[in-house]
C-alpha cells in the first residue's frame, strides 16, 4: 500500500471519528420521550381535526412519514457500508462544493458539482476521444 492511500484511509477514519463523536454528543443532549409522550406528540402533529383520534387520512399521513424515515435510515446504513475509498471521495467532493458549510449539498451546490463533472468529462473526452457506450 502506498503512502498516499494510507493517508487517505487515515484521513477518512479521522473524519468519520469526528462525525461519530459529534453525533453521539448531539444524541446525548436530546432527552428520550416516554411511549405516552411520543404518542401524544404524534397525535398533536397529525390530528388535523383535533378530535383526539386519527382518521384514515391522518393515519395515511403518519404511515407515509414513517416510510420516509425508514427509507432515510436505510440510505444512511447503505452509505455507512461503503468502502473507505468511496467514502473518502464522497466527503472530499462534499467539502469542495459545500459553499455554505452545512455538511450537505443543497440543490445549487449539487448543480455546481454536476456542471464541474460534466466539464471534466468533456476535457477527458477531448483528450482521448468519446467514451464507448
């Protein structure tokens, strides 16, 4: 293994350790709700007609929100399972195009990244000819 690859792995591990410790600290400050408190919070959020019960439409909205959260958790798990090199490349791209510094790419930052990738692809094709499809 060459030194560059070793430093890339080491950098990725340090970055991941920083993210993990920040998430643990953030989780530690948020109090956990009891089951009753959680139910009351969900009822207050989704009970549109304020009758104290969820009708079919309100239950459908609650179910849709739960499915969306489930998909997000699965996506996070898939990202965590990536190989270290791919994760390091993704983090480098995020750092490069994250202009507002929030750690994620919004629509304009993603558009800038896609434009830069398209320009890079054009330069590569002009050097070696169009890619085979």
